[in-house]
C-alpha cells in the first residue's frame, strides 16, 4: 500500500523552514505538491525568494512556489531577524532560482490544489497562519477538501519563545491562528513542548561540514545563525528543528507521541497575546472542544539521523 502523502507546505522561509523544505523533498512518504510563502521570520518578498531559491538548490524547480500574505490579519508584522538574519537564511547566499515567477496568489493556488486532490491534501504550516486563515475566509468549503493540517506552533506546558507567553508563529498572527483552531480542520500540532526537544547537536551539525554537496553545505553554514543565538541565550550549541517536526511526522509518525486536547488562542490580552491555551493538563471534560492532537514527545535520535542522512544524500 502506497504511503506517499501529497503535502502543501506554507512557510515563512527562515533557516529552520529551509531545513524542513530540504528534508521534505527527500522523505520517501512525502510528495510536495506546492509551497506558499507568508510574512513572518522576514518579509514575504524575502520568504518567497528564499523558498524559491532553496528548492532550486535541491533541483526541484518543478514545484511551484506562491507568494501569500505580506502582513498578519490585524496586528502589525513582527519579524525574527535575530534568529534568521535580515535575509532569512542566516546571510548565506545561494543561487537565484530560474523558475518562472508564479503570479497566482497563495490562497487561490492552495484552494485549487485542495479541490484537485479531492480531500487527500495534507497542509503543513510552519509559519504564521495568515495564508491558511485567508483561504478559509475566501473559500468556506476549503476545510472539506483538506485531509489534515499539521502545524508547527504554540506552546502548551512550556513558556513562549517570542514573549514569555507566546510562540512566534502564533504570536505573529494570533487572529489567523484562532481562525484555524476553530475551523474544524483535523489538526496535529507541534508546539515548542516537542520542537525544543527535537534538536541537532553541534556534533551532528559538524558531520555536515565536509559533505561534498551544496545542500549539506548550505544547511551547515546557515545553521550558524540560530545556533549563535541559542548559545547567546544559554540554550547550548544546538539547533531546534522546529519546522522539520511536522514533516518527519508525516513520513514517520511512529517517532512522535501526543495527546488529544482542546487548543485555542488568546487574542485579547496584551500580556499573553498569542498564547495557545489548552485543557491538555486539566482532566475535566467540559472545558474545551477537543480540536487537536498535540505532540509532546519525540524519538530525537531517530529524527536527527533521518534529517542528517537526508542532507548527506543530496
Ligand atoms: O517558534 C518557531 C517558529 O517560528 C518556526 O517556524 C520558525 O521558523 C519561526 O517561524
Ligand atoms: Ca517557520
């Protein structure tokens, strides 16, 4: 039986997004059928360029990349230059894609692909959820054509990484996130609870240093941006594979462990704006409607091996 999943990736292509794209293009059970870009880590003009250039580096210019939202639904854009650099790829310059520039916007292209695949499409969102929310608003039947959505975002039993309360992807566009969490889509969530455990160590990164392929060299060099910040913050000389988690899960679901719960987003409070609020640890039924499988644990060694071996195989 064929386990290959058609996957659409929505990304604010920064360094860990790039790692996720590079991994996805070589995972045997994933067929990337489209990519949309959104403002987040850096402005959408840069995330669009980065996604195009990264898949070109992977010699996959056959995959179409679409430009999406240039700002969140309501709040002003908050970027993450400190983590990814002003260009989004840690200052690493890679060749410019020669692929045609897609004129169609992300929302229309995503909806068309979902209808074309008639309920088989898996959406993987690894940036702010602005594009997904706009697609839901513009096409109310969109949710009927999506098999499931896997999301990197939020934090349930741990603090935030952007404010003390909120994780970046949700914080950047809390209103879009709430729209998605209330949409009825089948959600599998990868919050910081699990993505902060899914790291590459310095030794694992160093194993890429002398690999004779442009993709491995790009991943090794661009990882300097997030690892420098993590070292500065006292988190250690490592890199969190935030955005790679949902993709490795789609390929190898047995490597992740979670529980079903209700997860919703704080959109009114100033102090905890963008907090993902959940009844996961409160054992009473009447609190929240269960709307997500929340991933909390991972077989890190196995995930790290898959990712490093994938980079070396280019
Ligand atoms: O909090 C981590 C998330 O924010 C990742 O998707 C990273 O790329 C940034 O967008
Ligand atoms: Ca991202």
